C-alpha cells in the first residue's frame, strides 16, 4: 500500500528519483545528515528551495549554469567540478558509467556520493551569492 501511495503522489519528485522503492529505502543504511537529506529530498540548503520560501530573491546558482537544484549541483555546477570529478572517477573505477542515475547514486555508489555531498560547502555557495549581490 505504501509503495502504491509513493508511486501515485505528485509530491516528492526529487526524493523519488533517488528512492523509487519504499522497500529499497527501508533496507538501505543511508548516512543521514542535514546535507545528505537536503540533496536527496530537495528540501533545504539549495537556492531553489530557499527561493520557494522567499529567503533568497532568485534560485540561480552562482556558477550561472542554471537554477541551484540538487540535480544541478550533482551533474552541472561548475563550482563543484573538482568534487564531481572525484566522484565520477571513483564511480568509473568501480565499473560504473557517468553520468549515472540518482537511483544508482544511492544503490550502487552511496560512498562516493556521500563524500561528494560532504564536500559541498553550502555556506560558501550562499555567501558567494550574497557577495555577488552586493557588488
């Protein structure tokens, strides 16, 4: 029943892309932290989320490559190129391909994915944004 509800809701799209199966989530031992939860749920830490609540005036990433969403940070943000490179290399060395899916980041590559998330300094991304607004 829980799985049917999960599949039929129009909410939680970001989380659903990482965790499409309730059973898989219940069996997973994920390294829960505020940063990990923010990326996997799409709630908190990113400008797209903060913009929804009027905390920041726009959701554009300071890299100017698009809205600062979890997807953008993982796959597209130029500011995180070094950290993404480490994650990408680790995934490829283990036989995986890049880009991978959000689901595989959780099911196959949770170690390098967690290292990537922990390497993001959300305070600097936000600070950089506010400094750019003052200039």
